[in-house]
């Protein structure tokens, strides 16, 4: 029987060796969480069968039905700019956004377009959590009703979320004396606090330009960044940090399925996770019927005001973002010509970022007041300034600061011809600049028509505030009205690219 006792002992030892392994495997469990992102929604309606509130609402409802472990985030820019917001300061947008079943919203720069009081009013109407950790009121205090962070738990896994509003809103919008902290410093400060509160993963939802996105993804301890602002469809994963952006106007619902493995307990607890990206094209969903009816009601209100013919274009007009922010554009020339004509100014300047239609008008297209309000939705007023040639050159250099790249400060011009070298350092890109046929004289005086956005010194145009104001904001007409009248007075227009700005 000795062999039997030896066999029994061997089996017992083997079983003891196996049991810890089996036990540790049994302790590992998987929690699946889905993150869904939208951002930068300006259009109520679908465009070319994609986007709009009704379609994105259906996409979100489908995800809700698919998984209970869902976080739907809006990364900002809901209130402006749009045709309807020009009439109701974004009230319709908040009404529609309230019906999207969001888990959180982070303000973008355009939430401040109508000033701090309207911002407060709209945020008070939100029926979803608003996060903005880097935003404080005029006294440096946290806003009532706006939190810095949020903890959400699914099946024992806790996600800590930080909201980061656009820190460059001061130069890009009208937030008054509201205070904006550095996004980087804010997230560095809050990640350890969220970990202390039990966060297994830390997410940031931010409204930030791409260069800031990649700075944020480099911050130690941040696992996921859901971003808005650039109007791109982007997914990024370097094995450490996820970054996603969902383009604009509800065209896509960008989702990240997180497979989160949890093992151990207490100090031995370990988290491992892996992302799976799914891009939901809203062209493939059925619009929500109730929201569609509500959007139609808003559209009917707009139609009474806007669907009035003002003229026809004999030439092709391209207002796509990539064009108006990087090169001379026919529509930019049209707007600048209207400004210059209204004031009989030497020069007219208009920032490409203020042109928002993002479409092409083929020759023989009939133009309406709606078209112009779509292209110029911000309510900018026309301003007439007097400046020296030296100041004018500095302003033109700022407009060409990112020559070769699509940036909102890029200037569309009238009355001036510029040759620039994109390979030169910012501030020194202009090779020649003429008003009429003569080089700009640094000591000469020029009259310059522009819009209230540029005149206030935003987007690096600080030097323009040194100019003498001949006709200020309080006296100025809406640029959209000047352009409308310019077209109506001619009936048929023929704007074209004609060499006003040549970039090598």
C-alpha cells in the first residue's frame, strides 16, 4: 500500500499548487463600460442625410439600450453659432440638448458668445451635469451648478471625470471677466484627488485645440480624453492614453468600449483595460420623430425671417473651413469688399474663422438672407478704424501667423495685396504688402474697416486696439446686414480669387 500513500500525497501536493492559480483566476472579473462622445453641434437639422439633433438622439438611445454601463459626454459648443442662436441666444439649442440624455456637458468657447450673463442663464437651464474645473466666476469662485469633477461607478469600477472648458475663450469669445485656469495645471491637480476618492480610471472631457489635446494625453495618470473644438473625427491610442474627437454637428457618435479587468482586493487590487473604438455614422440611424417635429417648428420660425432672395452669384463661392482659414477665398473677398464699400475705407479685413457656412455655392445659385446669416452667424458689427502703416503691417502679420495652416485668424482682405513666405518665422512672413499700387508706408495713415471681433484685439490682434476709432461698435451695423445690402444692390455678384493674398 506504500505506493497508494505516495500517490495520495503527490496528488494532494499537486492540488495545493493548483488551487491558488484557480483561485486567482476566479477573482479576475471583467466590467464593460462604453463612452460615447458628441461635440460642436451648430446645425439643428441633418445635412446631406447625416447629423442633426434627431439623428444623434436616436444613436444615443440605441447605445442606452445596448448597455447599462454608458457615459454620454458632450465636449462643448452647443449654444452658438447658428442661425437660430442669432435670434434666441442659444435657448433652442439648450432645449434640444436637454433631450439628448447626456451624462455630462463641458462648455466650449462658443458657450460664452453672448456674454457671461447669458452663459449663466443657459447653464441654469441644463438638465444634465455641467463640468468645468478650470472655470471660475469674476471673483475667482466656483460657479453654482457647475462642478469640477464627477465620479461614476459601474459594477464596482469607478470612473473619475474632469471637465475642462476652453481656456482660450477670452480671445475667442466674449466671457467678460470670467476666469480661466490652465487646463494642464488643473488636470495635474485633480488626478491625484480623484484617485484618492477611489477612481480606477481618470477621464477628461475637454474643449481644446489639437495641440492642447496631445499635451493633455501626456499628463501622467490620465487614461482617456474626450475632446471637442477641432471639428475632426479622431481616434488615438498609444498603449497608455485614449483620445477621441467626434467631428461636428452630430455627424458621428464616437464610442469607446472599455474592457476593464479587475483582479485582487484591497492593496492587491489591480485594474487592466483595453479600448475598442466604434464610430457610429448617424446617416445609418432613423431620426427621432419627436425631436424632428420640434426641429421643424424651429425651422418654420426661421423660414419666415430668412428665406428671402437677395441675389445670385455668377461665380463659384467656396466657404469651406479649410479654404477660408488658409487662403484667399471668393467669399472672403465678397465680405471684405462689402465692408470696404460701406465705409469707403482704404482697407477692409475679416477673419476667416468668422465665416461659418462650410459649403460651396455653384454658379447661378440663388442667395437668400439665410445664406448670409449662416455664413456670418456671430452678430459681429462693422467698425471703422484709423491706423498707421506700421500698425496695419503688424495686423496683417498676425493674420498670416500660421500661413500654410488653417487657422481662424487668417485674414480675408480688400484694398490690400500681400505676398507672403510661409517658411519664414511668424511675424516676419510678409514679403510685400501694398495698398492700391503703393507699398504700405509705416508712417502713413490708413482707414481700415473690420469687424468687432478683430477690433477688440482677439486672436492675437492686440495691436489693433492702439488704433483710433472712427466708428465704433455702438454705431456699427451688423456685418451680415452690410453684406446682404451689398448683394441686393447688385443683384448678381461675381466674387473670385484674384491674387489679393499670395502665399509661397
